[in-house]
C-alpha cells in the first residue's frame, strides 16, 4: 500500500497540487524526486526558465561548476544586521521530502546523522524536544515547523515530526535542517556583511558531507531540489538589512528578491528586510554573492 501511495505522489497532479490549492504561490510546484525533472520536463521548463531569468534552456544548456572564489570584502554598516548563506541538497536515489515515505525519511535522517556524528554539535529531534527547547530554538531562528500552507498542500508535513532533526554545530556558526523542504538545509549566519567568514564555516561542513554522502545532481540543472527556485547551486545568500521604502523600490528594480527576515511566507515587520538574488541556476555561488554585494553598495 505504501508503494502505491508513493507512486500517486509522482504524478503532475500531485506535483502541482500546492499551486492549485494556493493560487498566490510564487512557484506552486515541487518535484517528487530527481526523475520528476526528466518525466515532466515540458511542464517544468517554462517555470524554471522564467524564475531564473534564462533566455535559453535548451538541450545544450549546462549549469556551471560550483565556485566560491573571489568573495567581496567585509562591510560593517549600521544598516546591515546579518548575512545568511544556505545550501540545499537532496540525497541521490531517494524521493524528495514531499513524496517520501515515513520509512525512507527515517533512512535519510539516519544517513545524515551518521555522516555528521564526528562533528561537535547537538542534535535536536523534533519528536522529542520539549516546548521550552522549541521556544529557545525559535528565538534564535533555528527552528523549522509545519505551519506553511504551501508546503502542507505539497505533502511535506506528513507524519510530523518523524525524522525531522536540527543539528547545531558547537564551534561553527552553522546549523542544519534535516528533512524540511529538502533532505539537507545547511545554513550559516554571520554579523554585518561578512561573506568570507560565513562561507568559510559553511564550506567546512559541506565539503565534509560531500565525502560521506551522494547528492542528486544533473549537468543541465545542477543540484536537484524540491522547489525549482533552488535548482543549480542550491545556494541562497541573503542580507538582513534596515531599509526605507525608497531603497526597497530601488533594490526591486535591480531584480532582487525582497522578503521577511522570518521566511518567505511571513509578513515583513518594521524596516528590516531579507534581500537576496533570485537566480541560482546558470550562475556560480561566487557570482550570486558578488551580485548581492553590488546591489548592497547602491543603498549604502
């Protein structure tokens, strides 16, 4: 019975369910597995091309190799609060979180925990932590939950909180979400606009995990993620900064993604915004960071 349920989740009707139930969704589709991008390429192609602003996404298109070289210098400014770097990865040969079975999710969870076991830090199992601990994690913006209606419609929140874990590194500024929107979300936060420090800590854990785990990848689309918006690098760099309305309009004209610092689907509070580059496909990680840096200079 379990296998039949999973097969039903690997149809376009299931993949597009979130968008049909939530017409205000920016993307509205989530891949069930790596194979989804091949099977439903005709449906995914215009969505991917539009989001990443790619003029051509033909058979000859090839995502560039990963590169974190030539990072911009650190900036300290009253407007700047923190820089956040995030990398999304999915394990090869497993369904993605929206269509994974409970047994497969636990297998993914155990593989990742085992890969991280030699790195000093603490694991918070969401099916075991107390409300007090959850509140502490929430106050530090380390907690992920199951209240997002877009993800609920897509099937991400089934059997919550089974196989969902947060890892917080002891010595690095890094924390990891296991089995949220993707199997792995590796995140690092640094004060001001200190890209070098942020990326250095992030890469230490990423390179270590690359030795232990195999990730879903294709030459055309790069690292394969649940949401087409993260394809390619699977990398998002953002700045939390204080801006006025005129500055936000200026950044939006430059094509930047402006959202709440509490997450994509949360209302913006006060004058603090999360500012990032939308494109992740057809571009390297260092190009993403430097584009954000150049945009940042326009408001300082």
